[in-house]
C-alpha cells in the first residue's frame, strides 16, 4: 500500500523521526479539510442570505406599521370630518326651521297662505350600498355627510323656502308702510326676560281654584327694563288701572291694538306717534301683580289673540313657563 513519508527533524540537533502515513489517511485529511472549507463557505453564504431576508422582512414590517399609522390618522380625520359635517347639518337645519317659523308668522300677519314645507327626503344624494360597505360608514354617518344644500332643498320641497320668502318679500315691497304697523318685536330688551304666564285659560294667581281667561302674556324681567313699541303706531291711552296699574295702549292700524300693563312709568303721552323700537315706558310691578313683569296683549278687530304669534325677532315663544 502506498504511503506518505513524513520526516520530523528536531531544531536542536536531536534525533530525526520518520513517520509513514498511509495514503488513504492523507487523502482523508485533505478531503476533510476541503469539505470543511466548502461547508464553511456554504454556511457563510446561507447566513448572509438569511440576514438579507430578515432585513427585507423587517423593512416590510416597518412599512406596514407606517401604513397602519397613516390609515389610522386618515380614519381619525374622516371621523372628524363626519362629526363636523353632522354638526354643520344640525346647525343648518335649526336655522332653516327658524326661518320657516319667521316666514309663517309674517304670512299669518299679512294674510298670505301658509307654505307647505313637507318634503320627501328619500331621494337625497348620498353613497350607494356598495360604497357604504367599502367605507364602513353607518346610515347615521351618511346622513351627517349629506350636502347642506340638499338639506335646504329637501326642507323647501315642494314649495321651496326661497320661493316662499320671495313671495313674502314681493308682498311687503308693495305694502311697506302697512307692514310697519304689524307688532313683530318682543317689547322688552333684556336677554334675561322670560315668559311667566302664557295666553289663554289659567288658574287665577290671586284666587286658587278659580279658572280665568288671561288675555295676554306676562313677561318677567328686571325692574325698569325698557318697554319698546313693537310697531309704528299712535298712543291712544296712558293711564292707571286698579288691576293693570300703570298702562299704555297703542293703536297700530284700524284693526290692531296692543296693551302694556304693570309699568313702573310711561314716557309717552296720549296722541303721540311712536316708531317701531321706540321706548314707551319701563317694566314695573304696579296694580294687581305678583312681581316685576309686563302684561302684554294684542287685539285684532277687537278680539284678543296670542301675542306669541306676533313675536318673531327672537324665539321667545320657545321659553319654558
């Protein structure tokens, strides 16, 4: 069998040794070395590839996290926009209803037919069912994001609010002077004033258990709060009554008259002409009264009517008793 000879020579001159190594052993050692080298190279390549793969996956995870954060911010923004749109719609609806209320009052005063504000809102614009599912928005969200213009259009159908108000405006333009004779203002100035007693049947505050007719409204407020003329007119009476105390009576037209009772004092005289918004007296507690307030009544053709139907500059009629 072929062998490889290995001679070991000692550096210090010692004995020389000769080793005989079988060829198979030498080949095995050489093969093992190259095998180890190939394994090391393969391991290095695999480790490098694995590291690159991990880095790619890590970058993908970071990109996904950034996308999720971005989507979260977008969702929050969409929710804020939906909330803002809902609040805008509610404010607009309230304003439209207030305008309708004013429109109806003016029409009632002018003898015009009341408009029909009933509307079929089933055809308002919005997203289809597929779009709802895609965006995950509820019916309430969709309602909130409806265009404000669509709200006005729906509330004015079949007789639009614009057409109705234009008709009133045209009528008033032809009767400007007559319109100033309609008592349209709340005759007190204080923002703290409140309705203490409404028009109609009531239990007498002076005779418990006794039912009586209250021919006006009682408006409570601060002592000596200025009392205003709600329309142009003429003072037909300034006097003092056992029940009404100090009072003023105005004539605004051949049909409409107004009365102001329990005043602290009057600043106008009989026969004087007054303009809408002019101060005619001050709130008091004279006559048969339970506290500082104004008794305000409106009569049309000699018949008392609810003054709240003739107050449209402020939503006073909505205050609690």
